[in-house]
C-alpha cells in the first residue's frame, strides 16, 4: 500500500513532511548511475595530472619500480604525493572495460608523483582508494630509501616497510603541537674534557656540518654530552637525530634532553612506546612539530625536517644491524643521510669499531677524543688473570673465581655493588678439554657437549648422553666448563658470599639500574645495569671464551663489551677496579689495560687492509642449498675485480633450537659463498647481485638464495 506522496510500505504512516522530502531525495540519488567502487568504471578522471605514479608494496626485486594508475576525479584532492593508497595489482591486459583495466588483488602502496601523461601506452587501472590524506612519504625519505635499497641490493618497498611505521587512525586524527622556537646555545659542559669538544659544539650551533668520531670517556656523562650536541644543533634552527642500540640507552638520552631543554622539543621513537604513541610521535616529526629525535634502530629513517645532525651511539652493537630485508646497518644509513642532506655526523661510543677508525683514516671524519691524562683519571684500574696465574691458583681450580677476582670482589663489596660479567646466559655450560681447551664434541653428530645436573654430559644437538670422553686433540680426560651461564654463576657467587644479595640481569629480565649498596650483579654482555655512583669493581669472567670465537670481529667485539662494562665502574682515584680473566699478552686485553680502543681499532684496520678484509673491501654473502648457490654464482655477472670465496657448509640448525636469521631450516644443509670486491666496486657488486636475484625471482620455480651485503658475521 502506498500513499499519495509515493511513500513505500516500509515507511511509517504519518511521517512529517521534512522526513518524506529527505526520503524522496535519497531515492532519486540512488537511481543515478555511479562508478563501481574501487574500480571507478565510467568515472571521470582528474582534470589536471590524471596519472598517479605508485610504489606498490610488493617486496620482490623484479617488481622494484613504479606503476602508473589513473586518478578518478573524486580522489583528485586527496591523491597527493606521499599518501597511502590502495590499488589493484595483477590485472590482465584483456580485462579492460570503459577504458580501464580491472581485476587483480587489492594491495597497499604509496603515491609517489602526479603526472600529466603515463609512459605506459595501454589502458590504466584506477586508484582504488586513498587510505589516508596524511602525506607520510616525502621526497627526502624516498631518496634515502632508494639509496639504502641500492646499497644493500634490496627492494624499495622493503626499505619503506622499515622506514614508515604502520598507520594508526586515532593518532592521525590528533593534531600535533605547534613547533617551539630554537633554544639558546648550550654551554660546553663536560665537552670541555675533549680537545676539540667546544669547537665541535660551536660548529653545530653556527650551522656547520662537522663530522667526528667520538671516543667517549668512561662514566655516565655521555648521554648529557649527546644532549648538548642536539641542543647546539637545534639552536641553529635545524633538526637532529640520535640512534642508540636499545631502549635503556634511549631512556638515558631522553632524560638528558628533557633536563637540558624541557618538554616538547624532542620525540622518542622506541618499540616500548606502543604503536599508537610511536606513530603519533613519528607524525609530529614528519609535520615539523618536533625537530629532535632519539630512538632505536628504526629511528634511523625518522623524517626530521632541516636535518642538521645525525648521531649514532655504540655502532658496534648487534642491535644496530636490521634483521629484516634488506638488513641495513644504522651506521651506514646515517652515513648516507649525512651525504644526502649535507649535515653533521657524530659516531660515538666508549669503544671504537674498525669502521669508525676507517672514517678517521680516510679523512672523512675527525677524531674527537680526550687527552691521556683525562683518560687515566676517568678510567678504572684494570688487572688481568692469565693461564699461568690460573695454573698456580688453587682457588681457581676448585672454585669459580680466581683469587685476584675474589679479593677484588670482597674489597669492592665494602664500598658498593660489584658487577660480574659472564659471556652467556642460562645454566648448562658447554664443556671443553681442561688441558688444551678444545671444545668437547659428540661422537655421533659432532654437536657440543653440555654439562647437566649430577655431572652428566649430554649433546646439545642430538641429546645423547656421553659416558666416557677423551680429547681427540691431546688425549686429555678432564673437562672444564667452556662458558658457564649467568644463572649458575649467580648460584656459585651466592655460596661464596652468603651475606651479600645477588642480582641477575640478562635476556629474560634486564635491570635498568641498581642502588649504591653492596650487592653482586651478574650480567650477560650488553645487559649490565647502571649503578648509582658507579660500581666499586667489575669481574669479567671467561674472557678467553669471547676471544676464541671463529669470527673476524671476535677481538674487537670482546674489547667493546669489556670496555662497556668497565665504563660503569668508578674511576681509579675512587678505587674502581676491573679484573679480566684472559691471557694478558693478547692484543684486546692489552688495549683494555691501557684503555686504548682507538689504537686497537687502528691496528685491526691495518691488518685487514693487508688481507683484503672488510671494511677495507666490500663483501656479500650468498647462502642457500648447494644447487641454488652454484646456479646463482653461475648466472650472476660479477665485476671483473670480484673474488668468490667458497662455498663452504653452513652450520645446521639443531633440532628443537630456535632458527637464527639467515640460518637453514632444521634438517636442511646449506652452503655459503662470500663475494669480495676492492674499494670502489661495492656499488657494482650490489647492482650485479640485485639484477641476478631479480631475474631468478622473475623466472620462478627455482630454489631461493639469500643475498646479504656486508654480513656482520663472516667467520
């Protein structure tokens, strides 16, 4: 039944005239033909610049290019360069209706550019949707992402997944605060301890772009010094970016910046903040509301306006190496940013990597270090316990601590906490021959033997128990713990010092700080908490286990971890003592005793230059099954000066153990080949490997290989 006004049965009788008028108008609009949603069939195009160049989110190398799409008139205003869009990808040439390609799946992408014409001669698909009108991909970030992708033989889409955080609608809807005026130029403060520290800050404050490798003095003042460098850059009207290895270091720099500049002048980008807060902070940086950023690894891509300074702290830390493709390193990304943005560069740390020494030797950066007098006053005294000392030490053979370490701990506990660094976490130790220290291996699978409760030996790979063992190298029958875990060390120290509390800091539970009261703090490398007023002493146990790792960087990494722990100890004039259990004649141990990480790095660089090892040369790792690696090496067109090393077998993943990044799946046997080129050929090597990998992916049906430029672990 219908009324004279044409109201349908579903409408209530006696409705007011205004409501009926609205209903009739909506019916008329519904009868008007509209474009089909997300295909925009029959829709008019934008009158100006009707073509959108889009980077689709497909991280495969053979699709590492831009694709053109038509811009419907209804999306003209929203479709600006830098916004997130959704497009249909994979439509066939035959699926064309009303001049538009249709079909394919909806995928995300970024609108890079608006153009008047397309280079593609066929019909274009239309933009399906503008996800958000917020422009998140600027020209500077796009150029940086492209440079990183080319540097690491990766795809631009993969780099942008690392650079642009996931969207959060609530964060986008909130406006960012207005930017604050530049702060005043800070005083040099503790930078006066360094020979050219004041000049470095003056150069930043005057708008200059100094480049420095900073060997920081031990102690807690490094975060304040970073904050003063950021404040000097902000005073010049420019932005600053600081990248640190973990959230604890970010919190220290955050607190120092807040104390120096107050609230609202910097943003902190860490994973601990949560997706909404982190995206809101990132948007504040992108919109120009905040000019300073401190954060962990992902912050290396932060879109800081008018960038004047990029800084990285402790570049030798493993956390600076990204685990997702194309696996860039923070130091190298910030070097690219310094070159692209022509801004200042600061690489700082208590230790010094070989890459940092190379920057100074090449003349690209200047050293920023204190005099030897300042170093001696700030550093603790370092004592060593070598093999001969252990052989004569009855306590060392019967207990966990050598006599010298036990005495240092007892004396230190009278004045404050004592730090004990052990090379690994956990309880079950891996075993080695007590005479020649060759690792104890399983007779069935050659896996490492581990000590269990009750003195039982069990293989860490296959789980078989080992009854009678003898060393195949020297014939010895006695075993010793190769590396004793943190938990077992804490138990043994608790028995040795029954009246002293024992705290542990490791992967499962990392302490930020400990009070300035007597206590034993057992920590794995990198998880050492900061003690209020500094530790009275530090014991660096099983140092030889860190030095004998089959890795080119074993000595450098051991020294970096020792110095990082020693930097938390009080100065020598306040009684601070460090005892390291390692052979004193070894170069890293001598560098620790002299507190000379720069000299160690310079000598390492000279040796690597003679042997053609990184960072003097550029190197890439190609990993996969033997057939896949052989096929890839046969197909790739390497530079004429390239040298292929290997392939050699890769250590298998033990059953039941977590698979490391780049390691083979359990049960598979992979090989790895290293490709080395001299200086100047790194770009050609990356381009050749990327081209060969793209061709391999385009063909499909072939076994995958992993390609990594500058692998951190080359054996």
